[in-house]
């Protein structure tokens, strides 16, 4: 059963404890509110301001699990705080660990400050949870996919448009990386796991995947350098650094480029063109 008073109090106190810069928002001028405004919380949680305000006033409909998950992520809650919020809302908390999509507050704080570079946060299956605006401009909105297609490894073997984003000379190596990485995950997570189910689908649907799967390669890693092919600005050569959250099996991928290079100039142009030029 929902605890409306407890839910309202917890949301209000968490909102008042945060500053705009804590969640990647500009501070602006003449702020009189202690912490975030309700409208700001609604924006980062992707819900209406009216709906959020009613929750803080102990009113409105019973929020769904999806709604509570969005609020927990927007408020940068820890896992313990997230679980507490779910219980206040009358729901069982989602599972933790490898199947969780709740991004840790620490990882989000770093991500929110990456305003001038392509970056994304992904699950161990390569499902994109967050992208910076320049990341969207580079490769398109990868959070829009549903089902198995959320995994870049699945799209790599089933959707030719995914490969078009990368230099053709790198395709073979990428195929080996995705197949060997998925095999390692299946061994680690076991039969019946999400990686195992994804492998079963690919074995059914992709002859190429079956070839690489049968090679039984392990620990084939990506090179630090990645060559993207953008339809508007052409080839952009970037370096990829990875920050891992072992508790959640999430990785933050940050793409950088050497100043003064041709790729630097093209990335600067892409930042001006914006997400409207994304594939």
C-alpha cells in the first residue's frame, strides 16, 4: 500500500537537498528555492510538473513502477534510497546487480558534467541508458530501441544501419569483439540469463554470428581508437575511455579527440549542427 505522506516527505526532502549543478542543470539567477524547483525535478524525471507536484502534496494517482524508477534516477538516488522510494510508493524494489538499469549517483554526477563531448552509459549487454547531446549527434538516439535491439551487439548482426556508423575496415574486428564478449557473459551469467537468451536469438537469426560464435574466441577487446562515419561531416576518429561501475555492471564510455586534428574540427562542426544531423 502506498504511503502518501512518507512518499511526499521523502520526495520533498530529496529535492531540497539537491542543487541544479548536482543534476546537470544550469543554476540561473535569483534562485530563492532551497534546492531544486518542482519544475526542474519534473523535467529531469521526464514527467509533468503537475503530476510531480501532486505527489509532493499527497495527491494524484498511484504512481507506476516505471514512474518511480524515473523519479529515482532523476533525483540521483542511491540503491538504498531507490528501494525505499519504491516501498513508499507501494511497490517491490527492482532487482539489483547485473540486471539493474539504475545508474549510480556517482556515475551520473560525472556524466552530467560531460557537456562538450560524446559519451554514453551502457549495460554489460551494450544497452544505452544515457547519452550526452553530442553523443546523440554522433550516432543518433540509441535509447529509443526496445527489446533485443537495445543491445548494440544484437543490432550489429541484425541491422545494417548500425554498421554504417563505423569504418568498413573495422567491421570484422567489431564482429569478433561482440561475439566473444557475449560468449564470456553467457559463461559468467549462466543458462537462462539475459546474455544466454540474446545469444540464442542471434544463433537463430544471424549466420555470421554463428560463424564467430563457433570460433569460441574470448577476450577480444576493442581498440582505444574508433572510427565513426557520420553522414553530414564524414569520418571522425575518436579515442574511447571507459569507466566501470562494477556493482551495477554499467560502463560510461567517453569519446575524446586530439585538439587541432581534422577529427577535432569535424566534431566541433557536429556540435554546432547538433542532434538534428544525427542518423
